[in-house]
C-alpha cells in the first residue's frame, strides 16, 4: 500500500514539473543569448536565441527578430516578430508594427501597425507608447493630429519613468504646446521628475561598476 502511494505521488510530481522543465530550457537558452549579445558576440547570440525561438519561446523570437531587423534581413525579422506577436509578446508586437510602418519585409500597413502598437502599449511597453504619442502629435501613421491623446500618452509613459516624455511635457508647459497652457509650476514639476530619474540611473550605473 505504501509503495502504491509513493508511486502515485512520484507520478504526480513528475507531471507537475514537466511544464516547468520545458520552460526552463528556452528561458535559459535566451539568457545565454543575452549574455552573448551583451559581450557583442552576435553569432553566438543568434545561435542561442534561435534554439529558444524554434521551441516557441516568444521573448527569444522577438530578440531574434530584432537582430535580423538591425541587420536589414527584413524577411527573417518579420517572420520572428510575427511569431512572437501572435503570442502577445509586447516586444514582438512593437517590432512587427515598425516593419508595417516602414514597409520593409512586409506590405506597408499603418492600420495594422496602429493595432499592434496599441496591443503592446496596453502592456506598458514604453517604446510603443512613445511612438503612439508622437504619432498623435505629428500625424504619423495616417492619424489625425490629436494633442489630447498625445498628452495623455506622454503622461502615461512619463509615470512609467521615461525621461523623453517628461522632457516633452516640460517643454509643452513652458511654451504652451500640445494644446496645454503655459504653466511654470507644471514645467518645473516635470523637469524635477526628469532630473530625479537621471540621477537615479546614474547612481545605479555607478553601483554596478563598483
């Protein structure tokens, strides 16, 4: 009886562990790819990312797409970005959106790019939010200029710690841009926030180099 209980518990433990074991492989391979990329060994990075990407790991697919994108191998970039985006990966959605905007490796489609950027922005993807804000400000992606939307998005990404958005809001309140009134107090607030983030990043970098 005890042997049967032990056997059943062991089987249940194996079944529970299988998804975690399966995930650990691609995640670890992606981490090795990150290490290679950080030491500027792109060839080795591609090897690790590709291994994880072929196993269906969305973060690796997005990173592989990024490398091919920067190398101007657009068809490969679109392929991996698309696979990643289909799984809801924010980096994959952002990368594929950029390909649709430029029309490189895929037919230009501003509407599809806009949809992907919104999906990514909902996950607080900073670059997606910045691009959407700038597009509303300048009328990119066939959008009508909408300063209210632009300001809302700049504020959202500024709250996430982006110094570019903080700087844009500071300038807008200083000069009365984006449909905002001249407001020295708000301009000062966003500049103070921007400087605080810069100092925090500098302190973190100094700590890492010790």
